[in-house]
C-alpha cells in the first residue's frame, strides 16, 4: 500500500485535469494521493470526486510559496479544510500577487521586443494561480521561443531579463495558516532548496514534517532527510511532484510512499482539526456572550 503525496493539476501549473491525474494514480495502484497545487485548493473538490469514483483515498492539500531568511521554500499543507475562510482569503491575496507578477513579466518581455500579451498567458493558464511555467508555455505557443527550456534560459530564470521577484509569506506564517486550517505543514523537496540550516528553527516553529522522498532526491539525499526527520522528530512524507506531461514524461509512479506515513500524517492533522474546531466553538460562544450582554444593557 503506497501513496503519492505531491501532485499538481491544471488548477496550478500541471497539465492534467483531476480525472486524468486520478486515472494515472489508478494505473500505478496508489491507495492514496494528495493534491498539492501551488497557492490554491480549488482543484481539491473535483479531485476528491474523481478519487471517490476510482476507489482511491484523497487527501486535500496545497503547496504554499514562502520565504525564510532569503530562501524560497515550498510548504505543503495536508488534510487542510478547503473551506477555511482565513486560508481562502490568504490564498486569494497570493493569487492576485501571482497575476500581477505575470503582467509585470509580460511588460518586461514587451520592453525586450517580445510581443507576448498577458491575456495569452491567462487564457492558456486558465487558473487562478498562474506562474512562470505558463509564461514559458505561452512563449512557445506563440512561437516566440522554441522550447520551455529556452524560455527559462533566455527570459524567465532568476536574474534573467523578464524575471520578476515574487512577494512571499514567511515560512512560519505558512505553517500557522495550514495548521489553523486543520492541516499538517511539511517542508517540500528540501534537497532542492539547499537550506538545511533552516530545518531546526522551522521544527521549533512547529513544522510537522519534511518531504524525504521526491523525484529529484537521490537515494542518499532521501537517507539524509530521513535522518534529519528522526533527529528533529518530524514526520516523513514523499511524492513525485508530477506536473503532468509538461516536462517530458510524467513522473507519477517514481515515488511510492509507504502508507504508514500517511496514517501518521492524518493523526497529526486530526490534532489541528480538533484545535481548530475548539477555537471556532470558543469564538461562537464568546460571540453569543457578547450578544447576551448586549441585550441586557
Ligand atoms: Zn515545490
Ligand atoms: Zn510541487
């Protein structure tokens, strides 16, 4: 029994629809999958439905872009309540930041005499959390670049002429946002971030786990993070980070996380869900206290 806890769909920068993604998961015989689209939870309800139809357990998730001491970090949230008002309002703010960033990148491309229109990127992305891969795909679709690699190398990579820095929340804020929405917070693909020195402080700040198994982690990298997880009492997760067929062949199936880790993750999230329920019950009772005091006056 295995799981893949890191997957994307068209609701962010993946190419699969929820139904296509779940068909792939079924092909590889996964017992459970988590959807972790960037800065959105919009794809969770349709993916949950597709999983229910396929007899696969679904875990609602997201991948928030955050920053800590100058490092960009991705924080995965698992078992979040996808209707949590605070989570949704914060995500909406980051979606606006993403949309403005697309306009800024297109303006820079236009200054470089690359005639791309922002609408072409938004039409192609057709989601609320557009990102650089969508700009790259629009450049290729408009025959302004020959390949996605060329688009990144010439224009979109960090410090290239059309690159625009992105405003990010702090990692500790991302952790709190996820936990307050009843989810467990996990540092994504630490092997790609080169920021191991941040892990002790993040564990201190309440981080629940680290993604030890990832398509781009070698066996020795995975071993290294398993040791760190043990040392800092962090949960272990893993996933393929499959974005569909946009970057060559799909990578789903390359990471198979033993299901026991999913059980631990769910048990941790259940603690946050209980805490969130208790705090909303508190708020409801203090609201009614105010109301009854008000009517006494
Ligand atoms: Zn990521
Ligand atoms: Zn990802």
